[in-house]
């Protein structure tokens, strides 16, 4: 397998130190021939060794640690029980991201890239099963570990997977300290059917969620326009302490389950503009035609090295171009979305007010496991913190369950309300999961 059509020109030393954490999950697959299988990373691993990446001073490979169930329970509720959904490969994938985060926050490397599977960005706050090949949200779990260990506050997540990161959006929907930007193929044309421009966050966090639904067949020019003229200005204005790239690679022009036209060098340039502290691999299912080359370009870009010579075997100029009419649409979309961000506090939201709570009801489908869930989500309208969240949930014919979440920095009023609701729910004998971020407490009652 040849990665480059020109001789390698990289020098013996990277411009920035970069830690790479690999976890191919040899013993985990949905089915043997599923697009999300171990070969996704094995070809990349072979490619990087063939290209001598690990011989470059400043680029280092690190073994992942195992994630802990307490890490998972900081982010998720799981009414059927975590043991029914979370397997050891999920915990190892979680541990890979946490290892990557600690490399950077601990000062061992300037950048880190977790090349891991299973992915996680479709896993929401409540987990009843698998969605979009995801069971737990590996980026969110990493972020909350880093917040606990290093005191990080303002975090920006830029999701460049072709599918809308609906799970990460859900986890941080009410968090004004976490900026979530998702750049993806328009949900009218691709799973999960969400991620539209008017999805700007919950009532107390409007503008902390930004969605950029791009038309099918968007190529390098379209993606790079969004990164330069929308994402970069928002990040410069928001000033995060930490930037995470949820680095899905299924926008590639050879991906078998999507309809985009990004090239390996386009990915490298996106990373260069974004300049994330940590990247975490999400999707990407062109196992031989894209992933080894995209990962190579991303790694070189993260390391501050030249990636311009990375050319995948099937690359042609016309295969990565963006149609003129699509570029007009993308320019207008970028301008409108930037205005939405700037005026987000004036935007409407879909919650109704019931007493002290904002309320919405919705249904969620777990496509991997064929599970239907109904939810009633309530969040306190609180001027002093993100607000107590109370979620009543039921999946298929299981009993109704309650999930109470006290957010980071919960105020005394929300704490008192949480205790009152806890007594009320347990007094009725209903199932309750209770999570208190500040106390690092998770209870199942």
C-alpha cells in the first residue's frame, strides 16, 4: 500500500510534540462485516509504521488505560443498568481518550490524537442502548475527567464527522461553558436527521450549540470556507481553554455510507485552521481508500508538519470539488449561522414553561438495538447555575425511570430542589438515577 505519490519530505523532528493513543478493539464488532470494525484502525497503524511516523522525534505512541464506570456515570444515565450496555471495549475506548487528554493537560505533549473505537458522539445523556454504533460518549467522558482533574472550565468541541453529533449536543445542550459546533451533511439527507441551524442550545445556554448542515457533495473548498469564515471567528470570540476535535473521517469522497467530497489534504488543512489541543477519532468507513491517508494527514497537521504530499490512490481534482451553486449556498449559510451565534439570546427555543421548569418531550430511536424511548426533560430556570435537570424516561415496555442531574457549580436552590424531588420519587417507589457533578456522586435507587 502506497500512501504518497511523491517522496516523503518530512524531517526527523515534528514542529509540535504529539501523542498518539491507539485502540483498535480487536474483540468488538457489531457484525463481522459491519462498516465499524477493527480494520478501520489496523490499516492506519500499518500505514503509519510504513511511513516511519514513529521514528520522528516529537511523535510518540502511548498505551491506553482502561476507563472506569465512575467516569461513564459522570456523563450518562443508563436505566437498564450500565452492565447491560457498556462492554470492556467501550471502557478501553473511554480510557484512550482520557489518556490523550492527560498527555496534553499533564504537559507531556502539546497535542494528542486518540485513534480509538468504538466511537461515541451519538450517545446522549440517557443511554438505553446503542445509537449510530455508539454506546457511551467518549469525548464527553474525557472532558468531564479533565474538568475534575485539571479544573478546565470553558471547552469547545468541533465535530467534523459527516453525521451530526447529536449525542454530544444532547449532553451539553444546557451547559453554557461548553461550546459545541457540528459540521455535517444536512440531516435531511443522512442519519440521524438532526443538526439544523436553529438548534442553538437549551434556554439557559443559547448560542453554545452551533450546527452547520452542509449540502451533499461538499468538497474541500466548502469545508475550508466554513472553517475559516465561521468556526474560526466563533472560537476566537468564545476563547475556550481547551479545543477538542471530534474527528470523524466519513466526509471523505470514498466513504461508502455518506455523500461528501473531502480529501485527505482537506482534512489536514481543516485541522491546521482549527488547531485543536486533542483530536478523537469518530466515524470513517473507507477502510483502505481513505482512513490511512486521512489519519496520516491529520497527524502531520497536528504535529505542525507538511501534509501537502499526502495523496490517496483515487484522488482526482473533480472528485473533491464543490459545485458553484453549493458554494453560494455555503457562503450564505456561514454568514447566517454567524449572525445566529451573535444574536443567539434573541432566538426562540422549543421549550414550554411549567412553573420553575422549562420542559420538552421527545422520542429517541436507538437504531443499533432497535429500541424506542420516550422522554420528558425538565430543566430549572435558574439564574445562578445551569439548572437541575430531571428526565423521566421509558424505553419500549420497561418501567418509567427518573434521572436527576445536578450540574457543575449547582446553586443551593437547585440542590434543595434536587433533594426534594429525590425524596418524592423514591417515596413513590419509582426507579431513580441521581448524579451530582460537584460531589462526584452517582447513585441508583
